[in-house]
């Protein structure tokens, strides 16, 4: 999702000013080692000493590219609601080991092992932008453990029948390169440039205000330039090819939250998924773009609490 790469640059000094706010002081960081020897860098708002009781655990699937660190608006909203918030860096992001050739559905097996390590029996999943497909993958792969799913500005499958996948995107070049394979997507990244028309005014206001921590985190995720963007490249290749599961396998309730002015993931993607998920509802926010739609996160958490809290 190339537009998010440019977010840090567009946010500029505002993002840098809050560079330390992406992961709250309350968040605990640890590495979870998987059965194949890979490690996932995990963040959570529970110290693990049993001193706090939570109404619900929500696992956050970050956008592309980010480190997986917990962002301040999410931590604050979760704390007010008694939610245990967990996040992790997908392979090649933020200290997590690469997983060459991963698909979207690969996230389900990783999260299942993560959940076992943290003793999570049943929990909800939220995902934004590139995290949306991975949140749905968790529900498809662990139907007995996922109480509900919420996606914000989540992208639809690239092989979605009847959907013009690229229509309405300000810049689809990264995903088009990904369709040609990983080498092509990696080569594209060497000269990739952010298209500022991907974001609307509300997006820029969010990046310079309440969601400045997101811009700062994108800055950290992209600090090493193209050489350090393996996670983004692998995400895009996974999005541009078969996900490894069908939306009909997602039997948990799903909330799709979509900005009507989103030019990164157009509203038609949410509308298509609404028609193909067994138990879904759509909240359309007509004036929001790709970043400002995240302002809905607190009420999205309320929706998840009503399901499993």
C-alpha cells in the first residue's frame, strides 16, 4: 500500500515531534518464537502479571508499512474501555523474522501461535488498510477463537469477481508491480514516489494531529529506504495474488469501516466485501479518507465489546 509510505514524509516535522509516542509507555514488548524458528515482535498493554482484568482482548493488524508498535490513539481508546490490546509486526516488519513467499492467510497460523503464547482463548481482531485482509485471515483460520472482526479502509481481494480492483485508486502502480511478482515489486520500490493526491485534507489533518504517531511509525518502518521495505513488498505481493482463503470462510461478525473519499482503497472494495462476507455490516463515513477514517477506532472498539465483552 504505497500511499502509506509517503505518509511519514508528508506529515514531516509533526510526525517526528511525536516519534516517541507510537508505542505507549504502558506497552510491553516481547518476541514470540514460532514453531519454525521465526520470531514475531509483539506489543501488548498487559504486563502479564495477572494484576489487571480486561473485558476483551483485541489484536491489532497494522497497516502497510508500519512496525507493529502500538499507536497512542489505540492505546488510549483501549484503556478507557478495559480492553487488552495486542499487536505485532508481520514478517519483515519491526524486528519480526521474514517469511518468504507468505500469503495473506499465513497470518492466521502466525497469530494462532502468538495467541497460544499469550494464553488468548477468544479475542477480536481489528485491522486498518493493509491490516484488513490479515484480520479477515485470522477469522477464517481460527473460527472458534475469533469473536468479531473490524476492518478500516481494508483492501479487497485482487481477484474479486465483478470488482474493478484498481478503479478509484490515486496510484495503483505498486500493486500493479506486485502482480508481476516480488522481484518486480522490489524493483519498483527503488524509484517509488508518493502521490499526494492519495490523501484528502482530513487525512493530512489527522497525520498532523491525533494520528501523528502513525506517521512517525511509518517513518521508522521506512527509515532504511527501499532495502528495509521487505515487509511492504511482501504485503503487496500477498494482496495482489490469491489470499489463500475465501471470504465465505469468515463466519464471525465483521464490521467494515470505510471513508467515502478514500483514494488509496476506494469504497467499492468495502461494498464488494459486504456482499461476499456471510455476516458483515458497513459503516460508510462519507467525508473521510484513508487516514481520517481511523478516528472511528473508539466506536469500533465499542462494537467489538458488544460482541465479546
